[in-house]
């Protein structure tokens, strides 16, 4: 009804190719409603609006002729083809009135304004309007979409039902009654269904009957955009350090998502949240977490991560072992270079930040965030990482690091761990890692020798394999030892205090008594008594004038507080024959309020010399006070002896004394450590006699026991034990016990 030429004005201008032409192109990138104002030569105006809505449509469309541009082909139906006004028939045409020119029928074109669509002259009841067989793959999520105009005549709006049948029976994906007088796109997805791989039949079914139920269908599509993937590390190992557990933050790597994604984590145990991308986990026990990621199309992907708690070094001495401070605090035989060059390294959050070669994987640190040491391997052997650390003589140290052996598609190089404290490198162990995953490599139980106060730690590439590119992270070295002596007046410098004895205090030559003094002859000037001083030559010590009647008497006793699960050492200096009348033997024991634990005896200490005696790794099973005792264990002619420097604590260090207990006091070797299935126990330096071999937990509960022979090597099948820390103990006929701590991974 325009008079004269027209002008056009479109608003808003967002995404329009022009605002003053008849047919602009719109690409707003978001749902937008455009309004057109048309003016003619008389100044008359008219307006109309159109909404451009973005809806998810199937990628990789599997439907043949879903736009009907090929005509009446590619589908089946319960209706008959007929391009005239006849109920229960259909027609493929560009306009509804090409099917029926009845005055009730509107002039409805396809949604795009051009091309064919399926025109249905409705019928009474229900039935299949459109059907086609497609091929589906189990595990994929599919979108089923079509355009629907529900009332091309002036009747009601029939309800359409959408179904899929993979051979196990039809499953409804949804229904729609459309919006009167409008084309509208409807989409349904197969999320939550367990489809079988193979053929599946798609159907659009008229589900009810209304008066004049004539309608149009176009642009039928079925396919998947589900290229959604989520990746988590297979395992994250968390250190238990000084009984403290560090929280871990997860970071799933999501690719192929369409639109925003949602996250769902299970189980909820120990999680800071279950519906966020990067929750923090603090379960306290080994736990497998699973994340399900869903995008705007309903596509879903899942992956899991095993959070494993492992024993790691206490009091970590390594600086920047997690590389969060970048390329600092360590040296390397390699050069820094964040490009694809052999024999170099890079500090980065992803292996591909070092090299984007197609062979290289996208590997993040074990926790999913932060930096790692990325090594572009080299031919031969050499130092990859080294750092100087402080040491305490006598302390036992553990060394751990995370290792990913094949960040490219090559082999898995073997790394060795060394410490050099001046006499050349000492190898603590080797690891080849586990292909395709981060693994924590730990080497337990190296003891710093006397006089050693520092050393150089090294990680060395020990062999050469093709494409030997790898990652290292979270290097730790430390000792759970403490030099604190828990005993009161251990050197007797405070005199006759802080301890109890079954003997009376008497600084004269009286049998079955004791004295605290700096020289044995301060107790007795009898010509048989030697002038023996304390180990340091000047301080006090405990001097005992014993007799045959003092056998099994408590010579010295003191109470201390202990914590369950901790390992304790008990050491003292012992002079077995102050008067030359025979070598005295003492027995050491601990009473925990219920049970008396025999630690061992001083057998083996030579006459006429101070000897240090140590009983290591006693596992406390109670929380509170225990009583430590020294008892006279034999009956020489003159049972006169001295005791000094009594100590009880963790990883006690030796003192400057004239003679240290011979090394054969610990003839027990246990390997590998850590272990998974079997332990090898070497008793080569023990005598050829029956030895009781046991494995216990840190609470002292005996888990396995067998009688074996000394002077040999034995294999223990202990794969059934859960991950944790255990004690292997060997006990000889005389009740002497040797223990070793091991870790089950």
C-alpha cells in the first residue's frame, strides 16, 4: 500500500551490513531483535520487528534431504503424497497454498523464505509423519532439530512427538505444540540415553488430533557436535609431610565444548565444591574423583583422577623444587631453551610450551597447575638437576620427585638419584617412571655419615632412548628426624635427679648401689677399680657397684611422653667393666602401661672401653607416658659398670665417644623401598640360626610372621597390604631385634 518510493531504517545497527537498505545481512552474534521502519513518499510509516535467535543445531548432519530441496525422497511416512486439499496427505512445496488453496490456508513459505518444506494436511488420530534411518555411535550425544509451523490453516496446533529407536524400542526425546503463526526451531538431544552402535530410526509423530491440524515441517537435522573432551591426570600423589596433608586443586582440561560448560564432581567427600571448574580436594584418604562436563548442546564428557596419599620427606630442604619461582635455585648440565632443541630444558606450565612438535603431548604438572621442568632429552648421560642441601650427621633422609617419562611419543629414560658429600656420588636409586602418567619416585632411608653437614643432590639421565623427552616436578629432600632428646638429665650433670633406680644412692665401695660422679674411683677407691672418666673426659656419669644379686634389678628408669605411630630411638654410652671383674650386659625395655617391649641387650660391647648402644625405630602404639628401663642382665664376678648420655627421641645422632657400637648391630637389608608386591629381606650378616621375620604396621600390629634362617635372603609376598608405611623386623634367639621402615605404594 505504499505510495511512491520507500525508505528503510533498521535498528539497532549491531551486526547489520547496512541500516538503510531493504535487505541487509545480519550477523549480531547474539540473540537480537531488529525493528524496521518503512516510509513512503507521503510520509506514511509502518514498522515491524524480527528476532534473530541463535539456537544449537546439529553438526555433522546425518539426515538426507532434511530441507526437502531434493523433493519427495529420502524418508518414509504413514501419509500419502497428494498436493491437493485432502486430509491425511502431504506435499513437498515452497508454499502451503501449493498444497491447498482453501481460504482457511495461509500463504506460508519455508523458514528462510525460499525453498521447499513438508506441508501436511492433518488427520484424525495419531501416526508417523516422517521417518528416516541413520547410523549412531554408542556414547555420542546427538541433536535432533526441525522447524515447525503448527497452523498453516486457521485450525488448532497439533502436538508432535519426536522418537528414536535403536532396535530396543522407541524412546521419546520430547514433544512440541509449536507457536501459532510462526516458524520455530525445536531441538531435542539424546543425552542420558544409552544408544547402541548401529542403525537407529528417527520419527516425527502426530501425537494428537485437533480441528484443522494442518502444519509445516522443514530443516530436519540430526547429528552431533559432541567433540567435547575432558582430561585429568590419571593420578595425583599428595605428600603426607609431618602428618600434615596438603589440599590439592584440580584443573580439568576441557576441549571441543560448544558454549558454556557446567561441572559435576563426585564423590562430594573432601571437596570444596562439586559444581565448579577447579575445586579443592582434602579427603584425607586415597580417593578417586570423577568430573562430568556438559556443554550447551548437552554433550557430556567424563574423566577421573586418583588422589593418592604417599609418605614424603619431612622438613623439605630443596628450594624451588616445584619450579614456581622459575629458573632459579638449581643448576643443570643442560641449557635453558624454550624451543624444540635437544639437550635443553624449559620451566613452563605445559610441556608444549617447550616444543609444539606433533609428537609432544599437552602435559601439565601433577596437580594440573603451576610449572614443571620440561627436558628435551639428549644422547648419553648427564646431570639434569642439582642443588646443594644442608645435612645433619646421623639423620635419615628421604628424596622424592614426580616424574613423567614420555612427554613425547618416545621411550622412557631411566633417571638416577645421587648425593655427593665430598667422596664422590652415592646413588640412592633409579627410576624409569610409568609411561603415560606422572609417578612419584621416592628413595627412603639414606643416613648422613658422621661429620657430613652438606651435600650435592643430583638427578641424572642414566641412559639414552629415542625421543627421550620428560618432565620433573615437586623435588623434595628432607628428614623426619628430630635431634631433641626427650629425657631429663641425660648426661647426669644435674646429679642424682630426673631418674629412678632400684638401687640405693651411695658413693662408697658398697655393692648393689650407685653414684653419680665424674670418675669411677669417686665411687670406690678399691685397687681393682680403674680411673674411668665420662666419655667426654670431665662430666658426670652413672657409676654402678653391682653384684650377682642385682641381676634383673632396674639400674635406671625414666618416664617419657610418646605419640602413636612415631618411631623412636634409645641410645646410651656404656662402660661394661669398671673394676676388671667381667663384662656386664644390660637389657633395655619399654613398658607402655600394658606391655613390656624388649629392645635388646648390650651384648657385643668390648671390655675396657666406652661403647655406644642404640636401639632404633621402636614404634609407639600409645599416646602418653611410657617407662624406659635399663636392667642388669648377667652375673660376672664383679658387676661394676658405667652409663652416660642416655637419649630417647627420633633419629638420634652419635656423640664423640671412644668406640661406637659395631655396624653389625643392624644387619637387616630390605628392598625395594618403596615396594608394590614383594619385599626381599637379606639377613646375610646374621648367624645361621632361626630368625623370626615379621611385618607390622606403625601401631605395632603384627601382619605377617615366618621363621627363617640367618645368613640368607628371603622373599616376602606382601602385595595384599594396603598402601602405607610398615616395619620389617628380624628377631634372633637372644631377643635382639633389628627393624627397617618400608613404604607400600
